């Protein structure tokens, strides 16, 4: 199921991930969660811009509700200094 095309790259997801991937972050960027997650996963450890784009978006909260990956609340507290809005994003939900 193709969900978007940026810079000649088509993001494709099937199954339960499709619903998450097709969610949009809202706000000024209003990007697909799939793109935000892929940018974060493909970024270098020191490149905080794509990481913060993910951790401070509703996509972070949506992913946490679908896939429990340890104590995300504790991680969000640690990330808040580098990525303001992380704790709020963890509790947020993307608009339908």
C-alpha cells in the first residue's frame, strides 16, 4: 500500500503498520508518520533534527500505543531536554 512519495521514494506498508504509517503528524509539517519514522531510523546518531521530529510528533505517541518498547515515559523524560515536547508527544494522538 503506497502512502507517499517524497524525493522519488515511495513508502510502502502492509498490515497493522499501514494505519500508523498513513497517519499524519499535523501541525506545519503535516508529514506521514511513515516518513518521520524512516527519517529518524536512517539518521546518524548525532543528527538530532530527524530524531526530534519523531520524538516531538504525535507519531511517537501513536507508535507507543501500538508497540510497547520498554519504559517510554522514562525515555521521554530523558529526551525532553534535547527534544522539547517529547513528553507531550508521548501522550498525544494523531488526528484522523
